[in-house]
């Protein structure tokens, strides 16, 4: 096996384990709040704050870690993030109050960067003609972890309690880091690294029309998607009528979204190569938005599960397509920073979305939050379809 393929598959296992560890723990934090003494009347708001707190810090730190990856090495950033995250997940298992949970989640955002740095290594070592395929495989690793995490997290939480699932999450990310330490060698950049500053990187991204528009699309997608995520387990508990078993049921439902992603991602990738990535991006965003709006009419758990699966089919084409366009639009010496910028957009949207969802949850039923989320996503897709974000620097075909 060629060296770049060996590195890619080791990192694929790493991002799979990292994603698994994340989805074993974070989706169940809203239910964990009940154990910390949060009442039913305020749990939606607390869920939004807890979910957003890590992303508030992460949005600021992601470009910094990306710059450090370009300067000192992407492999070092993967190892740093992995060891730090293993400690953070273990700390979640011992918190006693909602405020302690928020502090630990902020530390979570501060030390992140495992997946973006892994993606940047693969983008560096893979041949230019294998770039899209390699990043698609890495994205599949993330999605596979998203399937396994909620399923096993739900089983662990049901059998041993939520706190034990956090401990196991820490152990899993530590194993992924060990694999990187022993078996991953970082490739040499094909471009010459240039000195940069944090604000210089931001200026570069926001004065480049292509990058700016792609970052905006990622931000909108994450805002819309994460308006619902902190409330999802609570909504499933309501549909099921039993909070006790909601963790396991939520694990099944969230895993189905990941399974849909595994099925659909290669199809969207091939369609993008044939019909144009921007066209597929617009179609996926608009379709996902309409599916979310349909949740307004859903009041049965089985139908909710089916609609979530269909939703997963559409969102599977959004992030990989944006990542492919982003990689093709940046020079290699900016690759680590570019992944840092996309991570920052993801983190910022993941911070804003839960806060909006949590506040709306105080005044509106979750059915109206679904509609709000869906309209935002559909409007973004229709805007791309109309060609507005693509006018400057965004070629229709790649």
C-alpha cells in the first residue's frame, strides 16, 4: 500500500473514533442536565447554553490551531487535540452542577481540532488527482463514527449511566491519538509555508469571494442544523412518553442520520462531479430545509425516525461538497489554516444555533422551531440555486 493511503486509513480510523467519542457523549448532555438538577421548565435554555459554550471558544480558537498546524506541523496538532479531548471527556463524568458542565464544555472548545488537522494531513499527503476522493473517504469516517457513537453511547448510558459513557468516550479518543503517535507520518507540503498572523488569515479568507461565500454557507447550515440538535433528545422523550428510555432511542435515531449519510455521500459526490458541486449543494440544502419543515406535522416516533433518515440523506451532501470546494479554492501552504477557517465557521454556527433554539424553546413549541430551522436552510439553498452566492469567484462546475 502506498504511504499516503496508509496514512489516510490510519487517520480515517482516528476521525472515526474521534467522531464516535463525540457522539457517544454530546447528544445526551440535555438529558444529563436532569441529573444535575435542572428543571423541566428551563432545560431547553440550559441545553442550548451547554451545547453552545464549547463552540463559542472553538470558533475563536479554530483559526489559531489551523495556523499552528501550518507552522509547527499538523500531526502535532492532532496529538495535542487528542490527548486534551481525552482529559476533557473524563472531566465531564465528574461535574456536579450545570455551571461546571459549561466550564468543561468551554475547555472542550479550547482544545479541539483533531478532525480538521487530520483532514489537513490527508490533503497534504494525497496526490492532487485523489484529493476529492481522499477527503470524501475521511468524511465517511466521520459519518461512520456518527453512527456508532450514539448507538453505543445509548447502550452504555442505559446499562451503566451517562457518566460512564463520558469516561468511555475519553478512552476512545485516547486510543485514536495513540494510533497517530505510532503510525502517522506527516507529508511535506508541496508549497512553501508563509508567515502569517491570526488577523491576516481572517483578512485573506474574507477578501476572497469564494472562501467568504463558502464560509457563509457553512455558517448558515450549522446554525439551522444546530437549532434542533440540543432539543432532539428531549423531543424524542416527549414522543416516546418515557424519559428513562429516551437515551437509547435517541441513539438509534441519531445513528440513522449517519447511516443515511453513508448511503448518500458517494451518490452526491458523483452527481457533483457530473452536474456541478454548487448545483448539488443548492439542491441538498433546499431539500433538507423542506424535510425539516415537514417535522411540524409529525407527532409519532416512527414517522419522526423516518423523516430524520430522509433528512440525513440530504445533509450528507452539504459539508463534503463545501469542503471539496474549499480545498480546490486554497493554495496548499494555506491548507491547515483553510481547514481551521471551515472549522471556525462550523463552530460559530454550532454556537449560535443552539442559543437560538434554546431561546425559541422558551416561547414556541419544538414544531415551530423545526419550521424556523427548515426555512433558514431552504432559503439558503434557493439562494445558491439562484446563483447569488456564486456570482463572485464560485464556479458552477468543478
